[in-house]
C-alpha cells in the first residue's frame, strides 16, 4: 500500500493551462502527475502508467469523456474524478452511474479539488483492508457493527430508513452518492424517481443531527445529483 | 387647372420607370415602306452607337429592304413545331437573355404560332417594353381593333389580326409612313410589294384606288387623333386649359350579336371626341342564355381592351337606369344600337328605347346607331324560347287540369271551373316561361270549351255569355301567365344577384376576421369550396422562384401550367385557360396583387375540363378583389410586426452589449490589475496585502463565472428553449447551495437566516431557482453598506412559498420597482448604472415566471433598503406512506 503522497495522478484535459495549474497544485501536495491532452492518450497512459487516480475532463476534443470512462472501466477500477461544467447535472449523474467516483464543477476552488483527490485516494488505498466498522465525522459516530449512531456521545434514535441513508452516505464518506443510487439501494428499483422520500428522510436526519438546513455541517446536498456526508 | 392635373400630365410624359419607349411606323397598307423606314431609322441609331438588335423583320425578298437590313445585328428566330409544321417566330427569350437598348419588331399585329408564350406579337412587345427595352415596330392601320368594322365596310375584307387601340395610344411616337395611292399601285405593278400567290385575287381587290384612298385617310386620321392627344397633354403641362373636353360617353349594350360592333364604334367616337367612355349593360332580370351571355362577355372584354370602362347595372327599366347612371357619371353622350328586328320583341332593349331616352335624358346627347346595316350574314338569332320540354308540359298541365275539373264539375258551377284551368296556366307560368304558359292557356281554352261549355264534347258555343267567359278566360290566362313568368324571371335574377352578393359578403366577413396570411388564405379556400365543379389553388412564389402551394389542390403543375403561372405572377395579369397568354393550359391564373407586386396567385381549373363560364369568371374576379386587399393587409401587419420585433431585438442586442461590456470587463479589470501588481511588485507588497490581492482575484473570477451563467440562462430564456427538469426539492437545500456559492460575496455582511425546520417541498428545477436566489442575494450584497444586515427568510402558506431577501441598501424608488425586472431597463443601464444591476433581476424574473411564480419588491430592513421576494406556487405535496418511510 502506497502512502498517499507518493500516489500517481493522471490528468486528462485538453486545456494546457488547466493541466498546468493542476500539475503545480498536485505536485506541491507531493503527488506524481502524468498529463494527457486527449481521450486516446489518456487511456493509453492509464494502461501504461497504472495511475492511482484519474482526473478526467468530460469535454475532450477527440472522444466523449463518458466513452473514455466506459472504456477505462472495462479493465480498471482506478478511482476517477470527473471535471464537469455547471448546469450539466445530467452529465454528472451519467458519469457517476458509469463508474466515476466523484466530480468537481468547473470553475472550482483548488482546495475543494484537493480534498476530493485526498478522499478518493484514501478510500482506494483502503479497498484492500476490511471495511471499517466505525465512521466518524466531527461529533458524529456511526458504528456499523451495532447499527448505532451517536452525536456528541448521545445515541440518536433513527428509523430504519434514516439509518440506511446515513449508513450509505457514511460508507462513501466525503464522496457524493447519487440520489438514484440511494433510492435504488434503500427503497428498491421501482422507487428511483421518488426523490421526495429522500428529501423527507434527509430532512428528518438533519433535524436529529441538529444540522442547520441552510448551512449544513454533516449532510450536504449536491443540487440535482445527490448527497454527500462531509468528512472532517 | 389644378396642380395635380398638371403634375399628372407631366408624369405621363416621362418614360415610366423601367419601361422602354415604343416608336410605331404606321402605314395605310402593305407596301408603303414602313419596314424600310424603320430599318433606315435603325441604321441612324446604330451609327450613333445605340446597342440594337433586329428581333424580327419581314423583308419579303425586297432588295431595297434587304440592303437596309445589312449590318444590323439580328436575333436568330426560334423554331416552333405546330401540327407537324415547323414555323419560326421571334425569339423573345433570346432577346431578354441579353437585352439590347433597342429592338426592331416588324408587323406588330402578327399572331404568334399557337404554343408561343403570347397569342399576339404586341404582347411580346409589351413584355420587351416592360423590361425597359425600346422598340421600333410597324403596323398597318387596318389592324387597329376599333377600325376593324370600318375597314371591312370599306374593303370588304375582314382583318383577322387586330391590335388593341391602346397599344398605339401608349406609343411614345407614331410616324405616319405615307405614300400616295397612285405610287403604291405603281409599286404593286412593278412587283415591289410582296403578295402571296394564293391571296392574289383578294389582294388585288384590296388594292383598289378607292380602298387605298380611304385607308390612307384612316391612317391620317389616326395619326392626327394622336397629334390632338399630344397637343392636349402639352396644354395641360403648361398649365393651360385644354380645349374643353367634358363628360363621358355611355354605350348601352345587351347580349346582342352586334354588341361588339357597337363597342368598336363607341371607342372610335370617344377617341375622336376625347371622351372617357363606359360600356353599360343593364340587367333587367331578363332571360339569360349562353349565347347572349357570350356576346355580352365578348363585348365587355373588347371594351376593356379598347380602353373603355365596363359597368353592369341592375334595374327594371333600361332607359331609366341608363339616364340615371349618365347623370351620376356626368356623361354627355349616350349611344345605343337599334335593330329593326327588335321591333317585334318589345320587351327587350328595343323599340322605344331611343324615344324613352330622348324623353328622359334632357340635356344629354342621345345617339342611335342603326346596326341592321350589317353586310355580314346575320347570325342566327339567339333562341330565347323555352326548352321544348316545357312545351310538352303544357298539354300535360291542361290534361291534368281537365281531369281535376271533370272531377269537380259536380260541385262547382260552370264559370268557376275555368279557375281550375287558370290555375294550370299559372303553374306553367311560374314553373316555366311565358311561351309554354300561353300554350297552356290556349289548350285550356280549347279543353274548357270542348269539355264543359255546352254543348259539351264540341267546340261549338251556344250561349253568348259563354263566349264572353271564354274570352275573359283567355285574357286572364295570358295576363296572369305573363305576370307570373316575369315575376319568376325577376326572382331568378334576384337569386342570382343575391347569391353573388352573399358570396361577396360572406367572403368579406370571413376576411375581416382573418388577421394573418394563413387565416386569409384558408378563409378564401373555404369560400371557394362552394364551387364543387372547380378546383381552386392558391400559390405563391418566393424570391428564389420556388413555387409553394399555400392552399388548395396540392398537385404538381406541369411545365406549361407553371409557365402560365410564372407569367401571370411576373406580369400581374391573368394567364392560362381562356386568356391570350398560354391559353392551352387547364388552369386559369389570376394574380392577387398588392401595391408592391403579386401577393399570391389564384388558380382555378374546371374539373370537367370545360372552359369557365362567364358567370364564374366574373364572380371569381369580384372575389379576387377583396381577397387581394385582405392579403395586402395581412402582409402589412406582418411587416409591421417584423419591424417591431426587429427593433426590439436591436434594442436588446445593444443593451446586452452594453451590459456585457460592463459586467464582464469590471471583474477582468480587477483580476488583471491584481495579477499585474503581483508580478511586477512581488516581494515589495506586504504578505497580507498580496493575499488580499489574490483573494480579490479569486472573488472576481467567481463573479465573472456568475455573469457568464446569467448570460447563458438569459439566452436560454430568450430562445424559449429553457426546459424545466422539475424534481422535489427542499427549499432549505436551495438556500444552502446559494449561500455556499456566494460565501465570499456575503462574508462582509451580517447574515440573518430565518429558515423554518418544517417547510413543504418545492417541485421545481432546483438549479434555476438557485440561480434566481443567487442573483437576488448578489444584488442585495452589492447595494448593502459594509457590515450591513442581510436577512434571508423562507416562509410558506397553503398556496405558495416565498424566499425574501432584505437589505439595508439605498432601496428602490417606488417608480422603478416595476422596471428593475425589465430586461431592457436593467440591461440598458449598463455602464450608466454605475454599479449596474446587470441582467440578474430580469433573469430572476424569467426563472420564476417559467415556474409560474413571480418576483415582488417591498420595503427593506428598518425602514431602509429593499426586500426582494421570490414567490413560488406550491404543488400538492407527494403522498408518503408510513411503510415507505419506516417499514
């Protein structure tokens, strides 16, 4: 298992300026950076260099970013962070469904980008280890083994659905989970469009977590995409 | 003399825009040297460098003429196949393909080979003139339409190739080529005049000294009349009163075989006396038959060709109606024809008309032309009798009446039985016409006598009173029959009249309601659908010459039909079936023209391949008028709308440009300035300030991003391509997301959040509402004082949910509250608005509007500032079963 600061990141973007500032930032954080200017080159580099993370721009000159993702996923489970434009919620969901692990919306703050990179690399690194039985975020603690949730060491009384949603978000701590994924896994495939279930349950969860809805500390809404349980 | 009249006269003298000048070489007979004179003039023109071409010239092998032709560029003739013969004609298209300044066209009255574009060569010339090409042409005086009868009377030869007088009248110059008859005969003897062998006998008779003298006089008169007209115009141009010409000539015609002759005469009289003239037909509701209608129609068409006005009046008495019309139009002269044959038929325009006119028309000049002096064999009189079948009905009616009378004879007294027969006569009169009614009266008289007047079963009458009864019966039968049949005729005329009026009224009613072109066209088609025997189609042609069937028969037109339609469109004159231009088609094309050219083309084709009846033609023409007007109106409305839209688009575009230049440049200026400072000064700037500059750059970049998002949204809103991807959303999520994105902007303010825990869900496109909220928040932040309070409040009632953003800024004056959401207003402020509001609020309004919501303005916090409230309608909340929530 590599330490995260020796990890290799492949950046696939056609804009040299974007590649440049990503390279500088990532290098400053101690990552090794490989660059690719188009989809074909990106796939070749991914096969040759076996990076630990791929940063993939969806708008590439030679092929659709979604296709690059699909081809990559045929033979590799490397974490993929997608760069997408705003108002492209559908595109983001599509990419997440096709196997992308998270996304950032252009233009993005570099801190946000680096945080995503960290989360993805950490979880990829952990994939060999057994699942953690306890997840923490601030004062929130979730014990999978005992199905127990505590906030400031006080146990919360959660319904089954509330627990299921929180647990699923906790397993992807720091990463986005799409609304469809939540609905499919928790309510079943016939309910993927019943987004209001999720809104209500998340509303209750936030109340119980004492989360300010307009400035949440724990459960963040990704408009049009899904939810994210914020890490520390 | 009014200035307007003078101006008209001056204008008439100018060559019309785009029209060429026509010079006519007029002669009295073939052989006077017209063609030679024309070629001579052409040679002179060519020496002056005029670009000319010979369209067609008949030299008839004359050496002098051929010599004169030498050296002039010629347009090769075109060859046409007609009934197995190969014939040549002037190549009109060839000339038009590369138009010269001047074209020579011999024999203006020539009839083209069937299958040519126009029936007559003068129509070709009209087309050349319309294209701005000057034309030299020749014509003999006997070809003039109005002189046709006179020439026939003089020479005994009927000239078939005729030329409408107006063609000559509109010529810019007429040159009389004169040769004394003696010299002409000399030339004829010397073989210098071309005479086709087969016509030698006729021609010899034609070229007699007397004939030639008379024709020469006619030609001179024609040229002189022209000089008179020119003189008149000069008078008027100089502002002087022309020699008094007052009044108008009215010609009264009916469907008589002589009507055309009368029209020609009237045209000549009018021309000589410089009177405008009208051809008036008074429809008394009399019987109509095809032949009479045909004569009438032909005469009316001739009148139109000769430049007369065609008027149809309805009235009981021809004389009264004519005189009344004459007074209305200030006519000075009424001309009628009089036929001796008419004396026998007094119920039509006939004996007594002239006398009645004289009696009524005080102060009017009444002129009567004896039209029996007709050297041509009189054509068979139109058969105005009722169909023979009606005569068969007469005995049948009598027999039926006899049977009924016989049955009733036990009850009725003898004199009363005649009433039964009288009834039969009346029925006949009403059902048929006068003839059969009279026949029925006669038969009834006999039957009554035979069957009922004692002694019965004989025709003998014993008692004197029975004779009287019978006589009175006959008188009553005749009178009532006459009365009834007249009544019926009037009724029929009324019905016809009414159906026309109804059709017109109906159409104008429909057209009034139609506001755009499509509505006008469909209203018209609806109206034309009443003719089941006709196919109707409305076409239009775009700038690229592509035809489009706008309504009606969607069939493909063959080459010939298309050519006729094309011609009608270009020349704005009817073409096709029954006209002079490309008449062999199945369709009749009638252009619906506006002030600036054709608007549409009305096509009519009889389904049974027959010609259109004059009745149909007239009604179609009458309907075409309001239709064209409606189309013009629709087009005008469309143009106005387009102009308005264009203006708005222009306004918006410039407003946008102003806004873009301001809203995009401001952040760029800050970013550029900060980065340049850092690059140039680097270490000299204290660390904390370096950080400030960098943060400023980042904040401006984010602002730029928001502007771009707004521009994108506005484009989507403006194009109507905004698609709502609605989903259930928690209002708090929208607030959270917006605050998150605006964190740096809101950082210097005291933010107060009032978002209740329990809020209904919204069914909206979350990203758009978020953008609207961001725009409002950013606007509030921009106008807030430093450390000012900014309150974001969400509240809901049963109907709607409201996001309210209140600040402590300068506020919005009440007068401007409505305007700030107006895209023009906000955008137009651009640079002038200082911290221009940009497009944000307008977009906000657009986003809310797309969701059925709205934006309002209220007072801000603590009596200052403004509060912007986004209202969104609430949808019935989705059903949640406990099982789904908690198992």
